[in-house]
């Protein structure tokens, strides 16, 4: 039987226990008196048990034999000799040595079992910790490195590597612990599940021996790791599939939008320009009619231009290539700049701005967020009847600032309140030449700046768009 | 002066059409939605209607259905290419022709003239002899000749040919043609009509793969060449 590291490492002390116990028992026994044979034999037995408990089987057996000799020499008549006078004494001595050996082996066995149980517990704990971490964490590489560290510590390895099979079939070192061991024999434990061969754990034994028992434990580790790895890979695949589906959805929306939203201004442009050039019978159209047609063509060209710009913005923000440059800025500055840039569209609407003094600074990209307010205000101006007021109010909400832009227009039907933020959403009454992208751009920007935007009903009628922006931690 | 009603919810295109058509001598009124359009048409019937299909509120096809209850004014449908099924529905509902956006004004003017011409001479009854190139059609005797030689047609083929040849230049949907040829619509109308049109082309056209007279409008139907 293999005696485990815990005790092995204390080898000198263990040997000492085997020697010291019989000597101590002899001294105590002689102190009691050499005619007290029974008492002495019990003291010796105590020593044997102690030697076995401290030292294990070897020292226990050694103590048994030494005690037998001591008992015979010092306490069994004729004393000071190794000869035995009476048959009874001989029987007693033989029984003693047998009992001593039996006790030694029982105690040693118990100890070894306890050590094994402890190690099993340790293995189970680290297995559980690693596999749950692998399941929980997004970072598979960190979990694999941890696996290598644990394996190396548990088995006293010189080095442990995790090699993962890549898509092209080659084996790639994904994680490792310990310095490379020159010329060491490596032990490879396959990482595979029922469905796939994922790679291997490669172990380089260090000081500690690595036998069949260790290999079995390692293969349990490997199975668990493989299962966790497979789950990780499947999850990654599912994520990619979701991403692809979303990309497809956007692409389809874009395609149908391009067909409608691009073609509509194009239709006006083409109709206007071909009306001027005339058909085969007519001459070139001139005069005020031609001017009006040209103006229409220019307006519609500008609409196309806005459409393309918005589409580009949306793509850039969504792809993350237009990262916000955040600064601490008062919200009224953003709102006022937005209003200043919209003189013409807001000409027919009185704008009331009410921002309380205790509203903290916001932590956003000012250029981007000003555009959010521009888009939201443009929308309000477009849908609310001329002459109706647009109200802008800001207030603190937990660690954010909420800006509410309320109009007195027709409002947004509850089922459309989320849909208005989708690209190319059209409301039932699309009489104005919008791009269908303003609110989608607004939502993308606000999201990139750590905020949120949604639509509500204005109390008393109309639409309210709420823009929530992250506040600077220390209030002004 | 020929009066036209333009129905389109895009103010820019409505304005472009109004200016361009007014400059060509048409009297133009515009409507931004179906209700207004029906009102305009009912109060003062126009000679021609240009109708966009993608309207807010009641859509273009519904406008056509209601319109046909009280007006026979020819309708040219204007729509973006994607609205294929809507286009067929509009033609079945009684539209006379369609034009895909974006279109050139010359194309629109040509279609308007053709539509008005057809509307102005509704199937002159005395005229029972039609001639298209080398094809001669005697409607009274139900006889068809090509290069002077008599051609044998089955009754269904003849009905189909007559339906097309008496509506030159007009877009005829699969459904409309099947109703004429089979007296009703059951199953796949486009498949049914396609089979007979293929036979007619083999018998009448110089090159059935490059038809001169029976033109295909993909996904919609057929058009008998105007000239």
C-alpha cells in the first residue's frame, strides 16, 4: 500500500517514533518495578500504538519487535536474558508481539485512509471550483490557466499544459503552468467528450511520483474539463449564431429601407429633372416652373444626403468605431446648443427649457449627445402641429439625469413606443420627409454613452421622449 | 384642358408632378391621402388619376376599390418596385397601368397619353377588323390570319387573343385574362395563362422567344403592343 505524502514527508520523525516508544516504555516499566510483568506489557502496548499512530506501519512493527525484546529481557523471568522460563510467559510474549503488529497495521491503515479521503476531498473541491468557474466565466482562457495551476499543485508536476485542437486540426497550447522541463517524459491525457476530441492535458511529472492512481484522477479532471470546454465552445457558437441572425435582420431592414427610403427622394429628383429636360416632343422647360422643380430636386438631394449621413452614423456607432469622448458637462449646454442648431425647424414651436439648479453634470460625449437632442427635437417639431409648445425638462434620477422632451402632437401609440427606435420605422402618417433613422441614431448614441432613451405619453396628450444620461458622481 | 388628380403622400413628388404636368398643359389637383383624393374625384371628376399605392390611412388598393364604385376615370398606379403583390391587386381592382418609381417624366407622359387615348375610344363597335403588322383579326367572323394565311386557334386561345388585341397598350393581369378566357379564376391564374400565351406566341409571333406583340410584364401579366 502506498503511504501518502503527508506522512512520507515526515520520514525522520516517523522513524524516531518507532525507536523512542519502546525506550520510553522500558524506562516507565522499570520505574514501576521489573516484577510487574502485566503492567509493563500494557505500557509497551501503549508505546506500540503511539509509534503506529505517529509513524505508521513500519515504525509500529519496529516498536512491536523492540517491545517484545524489551519485555522479554527486562520483565520476563529469567530477567536480563532473552530466554524464557515458563510456557505461560512464552505464550504471553507471542500474543503481545501479534497484538502489537495487528494494532500497528490497523492504526496505519486508518491513517492512510484518512489521508486518502482528505486528498479526495481536495481533488473534488478543486474539480468543482474549476469546472464551475469554466461554466460561469466568459474567460475560458483564465479558467484553463487555473486548471493547469491546480493540476500542477495537486500532483506535484513540473509543468502542466492545456492543448486545444484548433479548427484546422492542429494542437495549440492554450494555457500552461510551470517552466518547461527539459527531457522529461510527458504524459498526455485526452480531452474528449462523446462528440468531439477537443485536445489534451499534457503533464510533465516533477519530484512526486505519478502512477496509475494519479493518471486516473487526471483523466477525471480531463473529462470534466472537456465537458466544460465543450459547453464553452457551444455557447460561443450560439453567441455567434445570434450575432449573425441580428446582422441579417439589420441587413434585411436596410435592404427594404434602401428600396423604399432611397427610392422615394430619387423618384422626386428624377421626375423633377426629367420634367425640365422635357420628352421627345417638348423643348427644355424654363421659367419659374423649372426653378421650382430644381428646388424640389435640391431638397430631395439634401434628404438623400441626410439619409446617407444618418446611416453612416448608425453603422459607426453600432460597430463601435465612433467611441464617445466623454467629458463632464451641464445638460443645459447640450440642450441649448441643439436648439440653436435648429432655428428653422423650431420656428413654429415655442421651446420652454426648465432645468433645475440641482441637476448634476453629465458624463457624455457632447458632440454625440447634442445630436441626440437635435434628432429628438426635430422629431417633435415634425409631428406636433405648428404653434404648439415643446417643453424640455431635466431632473436628477438616482445617479443619472433624465431629460424629458415633450410635445403636444398626436403622440405615439403604445405598441409603437419601442418600434420608433428601430431603423426605418414609419409612423402611420408619414407626410413629412424624414429619414426614419433619427431616433435609431439617438438610441445608438445614448446606448454608447451609457444611458437610455424611451418614449412616453405627455400628460394631457402628445409624445414625451426621455433621455437618461449618466451623471457625474459628485453633485455640483 | 385635361384634368388630372395626383394622389401621393410625399409632398415633394406631388409638387414635382403638379409643376411638370401644369407646364405641359394639364390641370392638376393633388391629394396627400385616400380620403381627400376620393373627395376631390367625387366633387369634380378628372380625366385621369395618378395614384401612389403606399398611402397613409386607407391604402391605394382600397382607394381604387372605392373609386370604381362611382368613377370610370383611368388610373395609373405609381409605386416602388417592392410592392409587386400590391401592384397586381391594384391592377385587378381596376387600375389601367402602372409605373415604377423612380420614373422619368417622359415615360409618365407617354403612358398618360396612351391611357387617355384608350379611354377616349372605348372599343369602337363598327370596327371589327384589327390589323397588327402581319396579323389580321376579324372579330365578327372570329378569324385570325397571319401573312394572309388563316391560322387555327382553339376557342380558349381565340378568346385570350381577342381580350389582348382589343386592349392594346394596356397591362392585363393574369387574373383578368383568366377570367376572360376561362370564365372565372380557379387555381394558379398565372400558370394557366402562361400556357395559352406560349401557344399563341408560337402561332402568331415570328420569333416566340422575342415576342413582338404579346409582351410580358414580369410578375404582373401581359400587354398587347400598342404599335
